[in-house]
């Protein structure tokens, strides 16, 4: 009989230890959740402040306004809603009320495209999909090559 009592006592003690461990784990998870909620509140405040700054600096044209691009002689046109999907892209900046680049006589934004950047950039315009991040970084890091830059590379000689 004592053996049975000892057996149940040990099982009871083991259950109490597990219950204590579960209570501690529950408290730990609760504390972590409170911390996550506080971080979420900070994030929402920071995000709201960021969105205010963006709204103050980026005022886009109407989403159904058609914008024309001449990229290396190829013409592309689409609406602001398409070009401004990535609102921090170069094309999206040209769809704002105060773009940093003027249009030509026909109302097209003219962009010079080198061979390597054109091969990355032009398909994105044709498919009306934003380039992937890896493609965008390749476009941004491509060094421009033009006739003017080659002519300045050679020193001028006096005759």
C-alpha cells in the first residue's frame, strides 16, 4: 500500500512541477506578447509620421492620367496608377505634380537608355510590371555611356 501511495505522490509532484513550468511559460509568453504590442504601437506611430512626410513630398497626378515615356527611342504610355505602383521609383517621381524632369514638345519624358540598362528597364515598361529589386539595383549601378562622356574622356589637343 505504501508503494502505491509513493507512486501517486511522485506522479502528483511531477504534475505540480509541470503545472508550475507551464505557468512560468505562460507568464513568459504573456510578457513577450505585451512587448510585441508595444513595438507594434511604436511602429504604427512611426509609420503614420512617415506617411505624412511622404504625402507632403509626393503628390501624384490622378491615377487615370496617362503618362508617356520615350526611353531610348521606344515609346511607352500608361496610367499613373501603373507607373506609380512602386511610389519611390524614378517613374513614379515623374508622375507627381512637380516632376524633376521636364517633358519634350510632345509631352513625353525622354530618358536616355544605355545598352545594359535598356535591356533591363525596357521589358519592365513593356510588361507594365515594376522591375525586381535585383534588376533595379543593376539599373542604378550601371554607368551611363554616351557620346558626350566618351568625347570628354579624350584630352583636347591644341593645334
